[in-house]
């Protein structure tokens, strides 16, 4: 399969996609407040990282559950954003997070992907890792918002 086939995005298309998503991220104030950054942006898949600090911990020193849910929501949602037109938006309709282990470590890494993209709804999943341990799995439904 050539790099220019319809199933494999060209490097120009990927850099255009990344630029478009990074432009949309400027308005994502909460992500910046917690210190998260997207590290991988490809069609239907996004990854983010966050270096853990005391401000991210709950009273026992674990990553706060709200932070873990936020990371899952962030990557699942932006994975969906990669598949919609630039003038459309995407919001979370529901998010289910299963916490598997306490988040104890240096770095959170979240990976999100689209299971099924429809015209109005996208079904997404995410994993959140703390260092090398899978600490949470999430599934969500995202709603496509068409321009007014």
C-alpha cells in the first residue's frame, strides 16, 4: 500500500490535522490548567501526557479520580474531533470510567480512540496509564455539534 493511498494519511495530511487540533486546543483551558499536553494526534486516535504533581493527588497520594476521568475524556473527545469537519464541535454525552488501580507514579498517559464514528454520535474508548500500569479504562459517547 502506498503512502498516498486513501487508507493511509500522507504526512502533509497528518501535519495539517495536528495543526488543526492544536489550534482547537488553545481554547481547552482546563487541559492547560492541569498541565496535560497532547503527544500523539492521528485520525481517530489521540494520546496525552501529564507529569504528576501534588496538585493532582487526592488525600492518600493517588492521582485524583477526577483527574483520571478528565484525561480519559480529553483523549476520547479529541480522538473524535480528529474525524469531524473543522467547523463542527464535539461534546461528551456520557462517560463511564472503571478505575483498575491507584494512580501512583510520575506520569499519566492517556490513549483515546474512536470505535465508531457516526454523523451525530461517536463511540469512543480510552485507557489511562500511570507509568507502566493501566489504572483506568473508559468508554464514552460523544455528540457532534453542527455549525449554527
